[in-house]
C-alpha cells in the first residue's frame, strides 16, 4: 500500500514537471516568434603600415647539378643581403623551390653561373634544366619596400612579386567596424519595426558573421629603415587604404 502511494506521488510530480516544461517551452517558442532579425555590416578604412613581397631566383644549366649549383649562390646572396639590410631572420622564408627539365632545343648555349634566361624551341628531348626558388619577405615597413626589392635584385633575384599590405592596428579597426555594424543593425530593425507597427525591444541574439583576417599583421619589434638609392629603390610605393569589414546578425524582441 505504501509503495502504491509513493508511485502515485512520483507520477503526480512528473505530471507537474511536464506541465511546467510545456509552459516554458511554449513561452520560449512565443518569444522566438516575436523577433525581428537583421543582417548588417560596416567597413572601416585603414592605411596599411606593413607589407610583404616575394622574390624569385631562376637559374639554368645543362645538367641538374649545374642548374642547382647556379641557383645556390644568388639565393644565399639574397638572404644575406636581406639580413644585412635589417630584415629579421623570422621574416625571411624560402617558400618554394623546383628543379625541372626543359624540353626542346636551346637557341643559345647555356652558360654556367647566373646566366640570362635561355629561350628553348619546341621538342620532346631534354635540352637543359632550370631551378626556381622563391623567397617571401614579410614584416616590412611601407617606406622600405622598394629599397628591399632593389636590394634583392642587386643580389641576384630575377623577379619580384608584391607588395601585399597589412595593418598593425587590425584588431582595433575590426572592433570599430563591429560596433558600427551592430549600430547599423538596430537602425535597420527600427525601420522594419516602424513599418510593421510594432515596438522594437531589447537584443535577443547576436551572431558574428564571416571575418576576413588577411590584413591582420602580428607586429614585430624589428623595423627596417629605408636607405634611398638608385634603381628600383627610388620607386614610390602607394599603399592606399584597405577595408576592414565586420558582419553581424542580430535579433530584437518586438
């Protein structure tokens, strides 16, 4: 008899809990149904203060050994010149190296050392070899970009690519854009609420959207000073401005 009473009490308690849960669930659903959800974004323009660029060293030879041996000297010279110019070791990275055959017939003999690029005509036989090495230089002050590019060319680089720009104050700019995006979301929601004849309430939910971090730069203590010289070093670099964008999705109660 006692066990039966206990079972009845448990069933009653479960029934009460179920009823309360149902009420709570209904309230939550009702709350979710009475919202306005908007997407908003904002952009902050910032002048880049850092840059990176890459250089390429291309050498040729009649054998793989010749091509690779010819490549080693200018690669080492470029790295040494960058370090001598004040670029930190961690900001110099060998990103790519490739040794491959060249097919066809050379229009002029391939000479040893840092030879000019040889032009090959069509054919299926191996006429020589070429080795290509790419070096990425990062953490460069904007004013030093052209000087460092010229330094690399003088040391033996056969090509340059860049610059690519970065912002040291990226996080501050992004936070400002985020603040503006949320403010813009409320403006949009206010317009929608007024048009619908309802009153805009408090924020129910905020979701951050896609964030492009390609312009973010991790600051480095080392700074390279520009040393004006002739050639490419005298070329002006115009970084302009980049857009730091923030996107949000915000739901407001109505």
